[in-house]
């Protein structure tokens, strides 16, 4: 079942007073009211969406970096994902009176999605064709909806909670991370756990290489036990390939460029790796990064849009490391 709400630009939803479950080692960090969790460009790169602990989804114009629209939601927006073709944005929320849903920018219509944990969700991704939206919630359930918001299926994937997920480019497999790492097959409706629940660390991010032959995951690390955050590489069937263990802060989000030549990671600054897993560049930032997306200009120069734990929005030149402050 789905519920439809029309969002006026001055409509403010009431804020829930329910506290977030202390289900992960990072709960204390989430009290930081300035965190911007997510940023992503529209398919045509003319707009970008930003959300976090601000009770609002901000839509910016790419050229002028001015705010185009602002939509109000209660509490935390953990993910805002553009549909690959249409003017739709999937929105994940937690500790919120509102349910995750699909926002139509053309009509300001918001479809609230049922069958999601009352504690909200963090993992979200559109299928490559855009006909399905997958959501991983804070109770460990993976739910799949149509692009119209129709519920299709729900399956328990993680014993605790799902932090991120991503579709294989073939549209048949979803990589899911949280307290463990798993692969869900839409064809067989089966879950293959490749890393069992690990009390030492929390897996935060996952992204498939454009080839679909392997994917990369990033974790939280465990400073108390002298375990650095790790960036791991896995084959499409879940075999371990390689890892980079010299990170200094959690890998909040990771993103392969379209060509698959470079992996960009949001952590203690911007790190860029090649397809063989070698570190190419580390561009430090004053504050830890959370959201990340890539803009490639007409000359092929890649600029990286990032958000931080202190509410900053930065555009970083991947070639020379210069930073443009947007907010």
C-alpha cells in the first residue's frame, strides 16, 4: 500500500521526538546536527540534491549553486537518489514521522512507502532501468518497490540493519551491507552471505564497478581495537579479491566513475583509487566527508561533489585538488 502526499514548499512536517536506536557504534556521531548525509546529481547534471540532519531536502542549480527548491521532512534524510531517467527522487528517512518514499519534482507529489521499519532506512538504490527501487531498512529488511511506489517484495537480509545497497548493472543482483555483507538474487529470491556479522566493525558503503564483474565495500573500522577502516574488493559471486587498510575515518560513501577507471571515496578527505585498487590520490579536507558524487565536464575533467559532517558542500577538482565552497 502506498500513501500520496503533495509537498508544498512551505509545508513543514512535525518533528518526531522518538530517539534513534543505539544499534550501531556510530550512534553518538549522529547527534551532530550539521551532518549532510547525501548528495547526488540529477541525470542531466543540471541539479543536485542534498539531505541530512536539516529537516529538509535541498535541490540546487548546478551552474549557479543556488537553491532551486526546498522540501521539508522531519528529522534525518539519510539518502536522496535520483531516478536514472525521470524527475523522481527516492528519499530515505530515519527517526522521522515520515516514511521513506518517492518525490516527483515536477508535481511535488510524495509517495510514502509502506513495509519499512518504523526506525527508518539508510540503504536505497534504483535499478539500472529505473523500474524498481530497493530500500534497506534499519531492521535488516530489503524491500523492493516499483517506480510508482507499488510494493513488490520484502526479505530479511541482515540480522541488525542495512546501511547501504547497490544493484549490479545487470539488474539481477543487489549487494547489501550492514552488520554483514550479502548478495541478494532477484531471480532466485535467495540471499548469499559472504561476510558474517562482525562485532568488530560496521559495513557502511557499497558500489558495483560499471562492468558488473566486481564490487567494492567500505567499513567503519574500530579505533578502540586499532582496526583501520577498510576498503574491500569482491568478485560478482562474493569472493574476496583485495583490500586497502590504511584509511583513517569511516568510508561513508564510495562511487565508481562511469568508465570504471576510478573509485572515489568519502572519508578523511577524498581518496581516489584505480580499478586495480591502487591509491592514486588523497585530497585532505578539514572535516570528515559523508556524501559524494561525480560531475564530468565537456572536457572530461572530473569534479567531485562532497558533503561533510559539519554541513559543508564542496566541489573538488580531482586533478589538482582545488576546492570550491558551495555551502
